[in-house]
């Protein structure tokens, strides 16, 4: 039986809906989906950015359920997807034929489903490190810009999680918020959505169009001055007790009461596995907000949306397990290092019995420290014990045996993983600083594990010194070290090594069998950290090979407003269609004009008689497909009307002729209209701006260090310590780099990689960015050089790249006074002529540019 039956049944439907072009969504939603997943993004630091697969699937699932399916409740959704209601709750039908037992079982299932159906709520299982906060931010933007909600509440279980969330949602001196630093909102709409972030019981600015409350759950009910429940007016309020006059002021000023006055509140439960029991205060608060009419939607996010007994949340609609996160490279790979022989039961002390595991953990950590010494990343060893006494013993052992005095952070927690109050501030400070290169700690020792919010990245080795009693514990243990140090797009191989504990093995193997975990189990003797090197400029040693690249202002830009008035129908390409060639007995109404998927699957959708209605359908289709807003309907509709009447067909079109109107609705004319107007709208939105005489410069010697797990070529004529190239499929690049080094005419050269801020915008089905492979300098000419293997020269976007690269070189030459030229070297050309001097190869390359 699948652990998350709703999610497993729903994802294929969502992917099919995406493939169909997101039918049934609003104009704003279509604009957001196109912006998020079809545009190329660059962060403020110049690094390219793409949303991860899981983030796209999660937000698409929510949009599909909301806008296409009307936010169904769990029971209705299960029925539609063919999921047995009992399966949602892990209830198996009784293996008997007695009617009474079957009736009792069905009544239990009905009670369970009804308990989940007071209001829409959906849970998202997203593996640790897969970007749940990003999905929350995207969801808020989607809800607000569509007018669905303007009040958001993010609830979390403790102060450490709260601080992590605030780093994401609120601008600070240390970092920009997720709304400022990432492409959450299209540029043209950023002035519309910038929520006021309210932390715990801060006061709202009622003028703010959007309010984002971020708080730990305790803040909503912990308002008492005493220790008993009778001392807490908010808890008495939760229990439905009549407040005393003295208590009313405290209640009315409480955050909970203020939230209860909202009418469109959306709750985001972070680490939502804490909301597993309706008897918990967390769940009671949510129920109270629902009863008061404030709650519109509940969204639960967790890596382990299960009860303590291991039962999956029935309302889980999206499932992104750890195995997929590892396979997608979003988190570190996991290796379990096995030790020879079992732990000795004859050891005199607990510490003596676990010394092999501790020593192996230190050895693995030392290997990571040596491998990452050049990468400006400080590996951390995490050791999990079973009691505070044993945690202190491990600390003393490490400090004396391995000379780690002052470098071991010991955090005392109870067996549930909650940090004792006397260590809380230390843990909060460490959570903020442990990933910094200057942090003083190399090892963290704690009881059980640090719970949610300890989202550090530098943990490379985990040593569990206690038994595992549930699969949840296994995944939560891994979660302490899964987050990557380097962004996935950098392509740096990262690994988490876990020293095996015998009581973990059963759970490892069970998770692997169920397909939820992808780990290697290797003898500790054969475990090696991934190779990671840092490329950095060496201006003192290689200053003569520094290259200055001009950063020009101008060229192709993407505008966020389309001037429909500038569209000249007479200059648009003719449709070239003949009305007389369309046989209505053989064709049906175009499926693109029919709304939902179920309707589109009908054999023949009925034609519409009135031309104005058909024109409205076609206009709506073109507006939504191109991410335009409703304000474009009327002006664009007039342009489409002129084109249909004068350019679409090779013969006059009569809007009063019913046969003409029918033929207009068939696939041929509709597809031609979509094609020509997409090109025209793109032409209006994508403009070419003259290059400015003012420009910036980037010296390669100013480039920031760049970590990589790619192969490295140690160049002689480049300023960098090494030149990266792919380990697989990089033979041409390596051969060309050796060629550049050997050419007397080449004074300096470099690959244009990673942190070098050079890219040229080009237009091909939207705006994209092109970075040539190499820059090379001779006495008279600076070259931008592209090297490509067989077949690449025939790719569709190559002509567009070639055109903008040549224009860039022409303008760089004119503006800087230094000659720049572009060359395209195909593999077959280089293989044939690699013995030719550089000037000759460049002359040949210009003649072999793809047409």
C-alpha cells in the first residue's frame, strides 16, 4: 500500500495538465507560471537561477487543486482519484465476511474522512533541503496577486525554526529577503506585492496591502503569568471559557485574537508533523481560527508528514521523498560507512564500546577537512548520543584524544530532541554561525539530534550513538547533514557520510526497498570524500595573463509592457490560408478553444455561431498564452479582428457568414493566429536597445573563487589556478585549451565560466542569455570563441547566438577602441586543422560559422 496514495495518484494528473498548457488557470496565474518556469533568471550576485523540479511540482499541484478542481476536500479528492478512503488513514478492510465488522470499519473510515473535511487543507512532503520556504513564498505571491488572500500566517514549532524563517522572509543587514533576492514576482508586479512581515506579536500597519505573520506556535497561547492553565487567559479563551474583565484586555490584544478577525487567512505550518493530533494546542488553535471564520486554507509542509506511530498524513497531496532529492542533486549524496565487526558487548564502559564509531567519524571528518581545505568550506562532525551524561563523555574524549579543546560544541537536549533552556541561546547562536568559515567549532555533540531549524550546511559526517526506533528518526537524523554547502547548479559533488549503527541498518534497508531512500553502504575503509577544488585568480603570480572584458550596456532587452498600438497588421506575415480548402465535414472546433481537459476529449465540440464570441475566445487564448493581463483584451482584440478580416485568409472573410465563422474555429486558422501573434507580441516585448558609450569592465583577476568537482586543466597562459571542463564529454574543450597554451600568437586566454559576469542576451522563443566558451587575446585582436561538438552547429538557437555575439564584438570594438571578434569552432574543423597556427584556424573558423 503506498504511503502517500493521494500524492501518488495526483502527480500524473498535474504533469498531464502542465503538458496541456495549464488549461483553466487565471491570467495572473499563467503569467506567474511563465515567469517562474519559462524565463531565465539571474540573482543579484550574477549567478544563474532555476526553480527546482520539486518546487515547480509543489506549486503546480496547489494551483491545479485550487483553480482547476475548486479546492476539493480530502474525501472528495480521494473519490475522484479512485483512492480508497480507508487507504488514506492506513486502515485495511477486515479480512472477514461478517457484516458487523465491515460496517464498523466503514463507519471508522467515514469518521476519519469527516474529521479532515471541515475546510481545505493540503500537506506537502518535501525532503529536507528541497526549498519548502521558496514554495511558501511563491504560494503567497500567487494567492495575493490573484486576489485570493492578503493575510498569511506561518507557524513553526520553536525559536530556532523561527529565526531561520525570518532570514528568509524579512530583509535584514545580513541578507535580503526571499522576495527581494529571488524571482518570486515578475518585475512589473513587484510594486504590487511586498508583504509586511510581522514577527510574533508585533503590531500591524493596517495600510499594508499584504500581511505576513511569522511566529512560533507558543506565541499564540503562552500569555500567562503563572504556571497553571488557569493563569493563562488565552488558553482559557481556547477552551471556550468566559474571560474575566481583567482577562479581556489580554485576549483582545493577543495575536491569536487579531488573527481571528481576519476573513481570508491562509496558514502555512512549517515542520507540520507537529500538528499530528487534534488534541494538541497547535491543532486547537487552527480549529478555533476556522470556527471564527478567519481560516481559508491550511498548507502543511514537512519532510516527514507522519504521526509518531509512522502513519502518513492523509491530506498529503505532494510527495518528494529523499531519494528523489538525492537523485536530482538538490541535497548531498549519502554514504553509510560500515565498520568491520559489531560493537563489543564486553566493553567496560559505554564510551569504550562506541570508540570505534567515534574514531571512524573523526577520521572521515579529517578526510573532508583535508579535501575541502581549498574550498572555503569548513566541514563539521555531528555526533548524536543517548543522554546528556554520554554527550559530556564524548566531548571530553574528543578534546583530549584529538586535541579539540574549545572546538567541540555540546548542546544538551532531552530524548525528544528539545534543547534545554540553559543551552538554547548557545544553540541559536551556533545555528547562525556554524556555516561561517570563522566559526570556532569543528564538532557538535548532542543527545538524539537537534530538531527542526538546525539547517546548517557544513555537516559532512554524522555518528549516531543510539538506536533508531522509527523510520522518521532515520530521516530526521540524515536531515541534520543533507543541506548542500554549494548551490546544485555549481555542479559540486557533495557527500554526507554516516557511520553505521547496527540498530539503524533495518531502517536503512526498509527505506531502500520502499524506494524512499537512495544511499550507498560501503566499508569505511573505502569511503573517500568527493574531489572538490577551488579555482581562483592568481594576480601576483600570473598578472601578465589578466584579461579585461567590457560589460556593455545595450542589446536585446525584455520589456514587461507590450505596446499594442505599435502592432501594424499590414506588416505582419499573411496567414496564407484558403477558406475553400477547409472541409467542415472532416474537421472539428479547435481543441485549443475548448476549456477543460474533459471537454477537449470530446469527439466533436460544437461550433459557435457568432463571430464576436469566437473573436473573444481567440483573444483570450492569445492573451493568456503570452502572459498578458486583462487590460490587453480590448486593444489586442481589435488588432486580431483586423488581422482575421484582412490577412489570415487569401480571400475575403465575412464575419456574418456562418460557414466562415465555423471555419475560423478549426485548428488551422487558430494555430496560425497563435503563431503570428506570439511572434508579434514577442517582437513588441523584446527590444534591441542601442549600445551605450558608457560601459563597465571586469578584470578576470577580480573574479571570485569558484568551487568545482569538474576536471581541471592547469593552464600556462591563464590567470586562474585551473580551468574547469566536464569529466564526460569534455575532450574537445581540453584539447582546445592545450592548443591555446601552445600557440605563440595567444598571449592570454581563459574559459568564461561560473562567476565571470559576462553574458549576451539573445531572442529565440523568448529572451535567453549566451556565454561563449573562451576569451583569447592576441597582439591585435581579442576573440570570443565557441567550441562545439558534432551536431551543435545545427541547433535552432545557434544563429541567434551568433548574431548577438557578432554585434557585441562590433560594438565592443567601437566603444573600447580594442578590436573584438567572434569565432565558432566546430569539433570536426578543429580535429582536421589543429596543427594550423592560431591565426589560420581563426580565419578558417570565420568561414565555417553555421548559416
